[in-house]
């Protein structure tokens, strides 16, 4: 089948039409007309301006609430334009073979396949099937041959990620700080300039907030996927070869599989912090280490990383 890749114009249109409002926002609100006038909107963008977002409190679980942010349309469109202008570099940085929640997915289109944004509104519009069963099968396939599983959830993920985290993710903490103070090398100039503009643009959506990114617009989802994809690459690199584990990630939920319960703390906490301090400095982790006997009876032990 032919694959129609998501280009810059389609990316901008889908981001304005389906990515502006979170799926938790009531259905009576829509940004469809925002995407219908994508060409006119992109023509009026003349830079980035810090703007205060509108917040909406929605149900989460039990008594807890989730705060959804709706950014200023101009600030959001400016970030979308920046992402669209650097779409090739962006999608290369936001790809991880361990991720079950990639920023784009392939949908059937007549006699071929077409790429689209991987969010709830886009899937509803194109009537795409849920990937729940596919993701469960992928997790099962990755855990075959292993006996124990570690669940790691990044608590308050978006609130824990700040704009500087993007530099640490792309270049490593020491090199990123050196680039910020003395300027990047010629080889890293393009990536550094894009990361600097993207971090500034995302923070401007929340009125130049420096401690976390807003929950709601799909720009935050893409920003976090870039950071978490870099974490994935570090985890499956030298660390994965040393401790020999497999893992899959859905947004900020990790599922690690190992043959032994020994060295769980060193695997996820100690050794990772020693190797790449930027990974968990601003990401608060709560883990549940579990496994199964030959009869698959749950055998759980809680641990704080």
C-alpha cells in the first residue's frame, strides 16, 4: 500500500483543527474553523508573545481533579507554525521504538495509508479503531521470556518537565549547559537553535512559565514525547545491555521486564541517575515492582525510586 506521509501543511491544519482543545473539553466546543483557516492564520504569525491561558477543572479519578489549559489562539498557532516549519527535525526527535503512544499514526485511506495526528479527536474524525488491543499485545510480546515486571509512572509528568529539560534531553546535561553558556558547536547549531525556539514558544503559551508545561494542547504532548524518547534511547542503550531488561512506554507509563528482581533499584534509580542525571532530576517516580509465579499468582513489592 502507498503511504501518504504527513506534510507541513497537513500537520498545521490537523494541529489547529484537532490539537488545540483537549479531549476532556466538552464536545460543544470545537476548533474546526480554526483549522479551516490555517493558511490565513499562519500568514499573521509574526513572532511569539507570552499569553495567559484559560484553565478548566475536569474530573480525573475519585476526588482528584485535572486542570486543563486552553492557550491563547495566537500563542498556540505560533508554536504550531514553528513545529511545522521544522517538521522533519521534529518527527525524527520524537520517535522511539519503545513508545506505544507515538505522535502520529497510520490510517487507512482509500487504497492506501495516510499519516495523521495520534490523538482522540483525530481518531474520532477518521473513525480509526483504538490501539488498546495492539498495545497490550506489544507489551506481552516484549515481556516474553521474562518473569518480573516493574511499573513506573511519572507523577505530574507535565508539571515536572521544564523548557530546559529539552536541552538536557537532546544534548546531555553537561553539554547542554556548556552550549547555553558558550554557544553550540557548528554541528549542533541547527538542533540547538530549534530547541531554544521551541522551548521558548511552549513556555509562552503559559505566559512564560518556567516550571512545567501546560496540560491540554497537543503541542505539550509532542514536547513531552521528544523528552521521553530521549529517555528511552538512554534506557535501551548501555544501561539496557548491562542489566538486560525490556520495556515499553505509553505516554509517561513505563513497563519494564526482567528475569530477576535483583538490582531493580540500581537499574531504574541509582545507575540511571549516575549516568544521566538530567533524566530523573525533574521527574518524580513512583514504581511498583511485581512478578508472577509459575501459576501467575501476583507477587508484589512496593519500592520508592
